[in-house]
């Protein structure tokens, strides 16, 4: 009698384990089916691969802020806030100079806000590769041009820019102006 009881208890344990395992597999399948794994692992970077489930809305946003850019001490430019709107912001990650090419390079990180239903981030608006200007104290202006965009990371998008004729920037600091940004608003349209 005890062997029969023991077999029944073992079968019951096996059935419970099979039910739990099956439930876990169903949950994992649903997470995979609805691309939820991508959002937890890749964040905003999952969007370019998920055009079927999202609609992109673009709108121009005026920016009246100008910030100081330090020419003689490039380290001071690191992590400077260039634009902010709610949870989204554009930050100068770092600046670098190529004396040989006579170029000042600027890397911008465009941080966004994202969840399973909507993703929003802002990037500088390009007009014939130009995104803004540098203004010196003596009235000179130099264009800030786009060198490259992307890749998109988990919570930010990269924009690389540059300023030609770095050697002509004689001031210790200049004013960086990026007058327009583009709001990228991805809205989820479906789940499968």
C-alpha cells in the first residue's frame, strides 16, 4: 500500500512540475511573440527592427537655448546639457580636436524615454548636413555639420557632428546654437 501511495505522490509531483514548466514555456513564448524581450534587452535599439508594430511621427521643435562650448578646455564640455524636454535630453558626451584635419568633433547623445507602448527622443534637425552654428565673440559664425548618425543604444541615439576650421576659433569659449530638433515619436500599433 505504501508503494502505491508513494507512486501516486510521485506522479502528482511530476504532473505539477509539468504544469509549471508548461506555464513557464507559454509565458516565454508570449514574451517572444510580442517582442517584449527586445525591449528589456535592447531598449530603444529594438525600434529599427520593429517597423511592423510601430508608427513613427516626426515633428520639428524650436530650440532657443545656446550653450557655451569651451575651446581651450575641451573636458569641460563633457556631459553638458544641450536640450531637455521632459524625460528626453540631448547631452554633449565629449568633444575632441584633430589638429591635422583642423576639425573640432562633437558627440551628442540623444536620450529618450521608452516603454512598451511609446518611445520618444529628439535629434538635431539637419539642413543640408548642417545642424547648427558656433558663434564667436567677434561676430564670426561657423557651421556645425553632421558627421554621422547612429547607432541607437538602449536608451540613447548617437549623433556625431563637427566644426571645420578649428584653428580659426580664437576665443576660449564660443556659443553653440542648434536652433531646431526633430521629435521622434514611435507609437505601438500592434502586438504581433
